């Protein structure tokens, strides 16, 4: 169903705000025109009291209003923040929580990156699914156990609330808003203007780093070293346990205690990490990579990548290797000047 234009977007910034997140809604939405040539969105930035807000990047941003802007917003976007009381304690200013809960009754809510912590602290994500930056996933789960966190997608839409993963996932969710409001043709024009993909393959999981931890002091570390050195071989539980001078039962229990995973799951994760490295750094065919990493066949490797990362080897390789740039086309942009925050 077409939405009324202009659609009023309020972007909430809590100190210190992530400057990249704060810039994306204005960049992706503020100058968009509908197919009829109308201004699609009007974007305003706000802070709780209307005062300038510091960014994590070291400079101040001057907002266009305070929490009263939420009263007129059709969409509320919460930018990522490193606010200590939110990120460390899972708490938010009561005034902010109350204003967001009131906005929830009439507006679409969106969070970018760690902005999901703000929505969760206000109780708006309880009982639902959400996304956040993968680097903050463990902390989010600890602070907000009533929320089902999904670290795989670039964004999650649940019960009228959209939460996005970290970094450039803010672009993906903003394009989703345009697509939802005005259709694919408008969203595609916006994507071309900003020289980004209209829809990215896969999810956040393909960007997560999984370094092999330096854990030589743990009792099963030797087995992990052995597994890492011989990814292309089949090592039985008996072999691994014997290498650590343990029974299979004791080895399996300690391995899970020390890694949070079973030996099989840990090995699969490590093999996929090496697959990613080879796709990024070599031109080896997929079948050869499968053989080198112990995944057997290209078919099995593709299925493992699809299950774990939500993408294919070819799509992953395209995303992480340099490719020729496509020529850009333009999309109409106009200055927006109406004073909707002071109606």
C-alpha cells in the first residue's frame, strides 16, 4: 500500500553516537523521490534534550530537535551508540524509553547496529527476534535474555520493528524501507545512486571473524592444534582423545567446556573459516578447496556455506575480491524544507 509523502523519519542519537549509522538514513532516504516525482522522506535528527551529541569518532553533531520530534514521526530510527549505561548495563534514560514506547503505538521502529540495545532496554524487543552487530552478540544475549537474537541476517523484521546488523547493514535496512514503502524500482534507483547493491547475498554471518584462539593453556588445545594442521584428514574422537591423554568421554566433556562446541562443530567452523580464506586469497576451484579443507566435495562445501553463512562460494568470492565497478546512474534528489517537527 502506498505511503503518504513525505514520510517523516526521526533519527535518535544517544551519546556517543556512531557517526556512520547517523549519516546513513539521511544519505539513503532524505533525497529520494517517488515515481511521481514527490519527496518520499523527510529526515530529522534528534537527541533527548536537543543538545549537540558527541560521536564515537570525536566530533559533535548538532541535532534538529529533541524527543518531541518522535510525536510526529512515521518511522523512528535509533542509530548505533556506545552509551555506557545502554551497552554495559542494558539500561536507558527513562525519558527515552517512554518516548520510544509511545512512538511504537503509531510509528515503525528501526535500529541500526547497537541501536538494538536501546530498543531492548526499553522493553520493545521482549518476546521477539532481533539483530545487532555480531561483535556485541554475547553481551546482548546476556543483558536481554527475553529477546531471540539472530546474528545471521543483515536485518530482522519482526512485529513491525526492524533491527539491523552492524556497519553497512544500515544501508541494507534503509533500502528495505524504501522497497517496502515505494517498491523495487524506487529502491533500485536509490541503490544505483549510492553505488551499492539493491539486495546483498547472504547475511551477517559471512562477515564475522572466527580467529583460532590462542588457548595453549587449556587441556584440549593440543587436539585443536592437530585438527587445524590436518583439516583435510579424518581424525577420530579416539585419536584426538589419545593425543590429549584422555578418555573419549573426558575429552568430549572438556572440549565443550573450553570451546562451547562439540569437537565436530568446532572442526566444521574451523574448516569453513579456512574455506573463506581460500576463497578470498586464491583462485582455486571450489572442488579443490573442498578437498584441502576436508569437506570432501564442492557440493558438500556449498551446502555447508549455505547453512552456516547464508551464501554460496561464488557469491562470497565476488563480495570479498576486487571486481570492476559498474557505471552509476542518477536518481532525482531534492532539498526538503517543510517544518514538520513544529506542526
